[in-house]
C-alpha cells in the first residue's frame, strides 16, 4: 500500500468533550485508520469542550473518507469542518502577474504606457532584436499543452491540464527565476498546435512543450524547432533524459564502469524513452536495446512502428536482439523503465550483470518496486519522492531555460541536454556519492545555476547565442 503523503492531506476541525484521554482516543483512531498526523493545533478551549485542528496525511481520496468516518464514529466527537489542503492551495490558481515598475504618479504612467511606450515600440520595430532587452520576452517561457498525456492521468484535455501547467510555471519561477505562463490549447491536432504556438511565439523567449502524447509530440517539436527562432523544448522527452543521464553518470562512478562499456535496456519507446536513448547514445553508450509492448525494436521490425521507432531501429540494438524486455535484461548493466507499472519482476533483475543499475521511472507505480529490485540491484532510482534517487525533471528545465534565456539562444540542442546532465551530476562531489545519493535534491540551490552556466557555454560555443554573457543595456 502506498504511504500517506501531503498530496492527500486534510485539515479536520474537531470538537470534543474536555476530558482526559479524549485526544489520545482521537489519535489512536486516526492511526488505526492509517492516517499520519502532521500537526495538532489548539483552536479553542473551555471547561466543557475543546476545538482542535488536526492535519492528517492520507493515501488517496477513499482513504481520506475512511479517516473522517473513523473520527465521526467516536463518542462525544464532532467533525466541524474538513478541508483538503491540496484543493485549498489551488483556489484561484497558483500563479499571478505582478508589475516590476511602479505606477504611482502621472510620470510613471506616461513612461510605462502612452505616450512614452510608443518610443519603445518604434525602437523594436526598427530593430526586432531589442525585444529581448526591452520586453518580458527576455525571461519568459510559454508552457504549452493540449492535455493529451498528463502524467498519471492520460488524455484529460486542456482545462484539466491547467493545474499541472500552473505548477510547472511555479517551478520555473521558484527554481530558475524564469517567468512562465500556462498555454492550454483546445485542440489536439498537430498542425493546429503548431500554428497556435507559432502565432504566440513573439511574446516568449522559449517554448516548453508539456504533456503532449507520442508520437505527435515528435512532429510538433521538430516542426517548431525548424520554424521558430527561439528554443523549443519538450520536457517530457529531454528533461527526463537529462536527469536520467545525470543519474547514470554518477551511478557509473559508484560501480566503477565506463559509460561506453555498458549495456542498457530501455523499456518504453514513447517520448521519454526515445529522448533518453538519444541522450545515452550521445554520451557514448553504444549498446542500447529499446523495447515496447511488442518486444525489442530492431531493423526490419514491422509491428507497431512509427517514425520515432524507425529511428531507434536504425540506431540501437546493434546485435539485432529479438525478444522481450525480460529476456533483453540478461547481462545488462542498466535497466531504464519509462513505460508502465509492474512490468518487471525481481527474477528479471536477477539476470542482469553484477552491480546492476535500475531506474524504474513510471509514476506513481514503477515498472518494479524498489523493494522487489533491491535484492538484485546495487543502485535504484524512481520517479517518486518517497524513495531515494528521485529522477525529477525540475533538476533540469528551470536551469536549462535560464541559460537559454540569459544568452537569447536561438534553439536548444542535444549537446546542451548532455551538458545539463553533466552539470547536474557534478553538483554531487565525489566524496558525497552514495548508492542512495546519485542526483541532487530538487531544493539544492546549486543545481539551476550550474545547469544555466553549462547550457550558456554550449550555446556560445555553437554560435546559437544572440547575447553575450554580460550584455550591455540597450538604449535608443
């Protein structure tokens, strides 16, 4: 059973008789129901009764209901109010727009808006590059989705995707200092998505594609990268790839294996699987086998193929292995799962090479639970926050976009993704490396600046930067 967490957390206001032992009775009932009490706050006390707020972490909505009912069933106890803390956080949305310049006097208005703003517009009309210095474009990203592949939920559509995109915008701002705004499109047609993004692109310095289903996400990203002069980055692909590669770099150091010598089996040929494979190949790993529901992908396979899988067929599986992922794991150094829950068993991991590395990233239920892999694997990572070594995209995208925006980059490249991986990995010093510490914490303030610097260096070296590291102010 999954553990209680703050994502399903209640604050319950309870009124009960002021009698010795009643609080103990309450906490015992909650514990028996499987709830985890985080706080007990006193609201009001009198000789006859006590009112308290109890904050309780639960497993899911059904568990929440069972805990509330267990409290209601206690004698002399009244449930006054039940608040879902996650819903309360989302009331009215989680982000807002704030003014950077004051509007306190007539002079302020004249400079920020008419007539003074006309001078700024004219300057940009004469030299469009000045938009990067004189508008919010300099440090703003569009987080674009059609809601067709929202993590853990599937095709829920654009409205239901909004809270996720707002959360993404929060992460951009909190960890990278980058302004981001959710753009949820009411179409799931690739051509219409491409047209919409191109139409809004002038207002942004970069485009973050999010939760768009494969294989159309490949076409959308490739087309936009070719037709826009700002970076376009599908985080479900390349963010996952960057952090997974960072984790693998450090895991390889622990087990004392060189990346080029490793055999890697990837289970999942969707957006993340394809991008991770490309990143692994770019880092020098030559022996990669990618599997999907139909088994391994190889040259000449006719079943369940698409252009992305055709690319995999031509560039991976050098021995042309034909079979299931379970059989492919024999002798493998690394397993990367980006597919679905409970697809691999402990006995499959037992056939891997000595000091096996297992990255089981399907969320919330991984391909194999860490407890089942632990007897056979030396290093284990998941996509979950309740286990060590969480492969979390937030280690990549805030710093990556910060670097891209700081130099007004024209595009993002595979070399930048690999540089981001190396930067993430380097945050952990050699003397800190441990089987349970191969990637930094998402709250490690060193990560985003390190990634930004690495990405900016690559952008300048490859001639894709429009602005020097310390750009001079632009004047009319």
